[in-house]
C-alpha cells in the first residue's frame, strides 16, 4: 500500500472515490458535516463550498 496524498488542506471528510483507467478520482470536500443525518437536508447552505474533485494518476 502507498499513501498518495496526506494532510491535503482541501480534504474535508473525503468519502468517495472511483478508479477510471489509470486515474483515481476523489471527492475531496464532501461537506457531510453540513448535512442533517435525520432528513438529509443541508444545515447551513451559506457554508457550502464548490465541489472539489482530485485526480491522481496510478500505474
């Protein structure tokens, strides 16, 4: 196993990734902390940030 990214200031509870060919795509800022677990509604819409997807090349 190899760590490909660590302590990235863009990370905000990264929860999801997918592999497409030789790339890993990671949802860096899922912002799950801002979703109510009971009804899945956004708690503070004013705190939302643009979605950031990171791509890492793998071999």
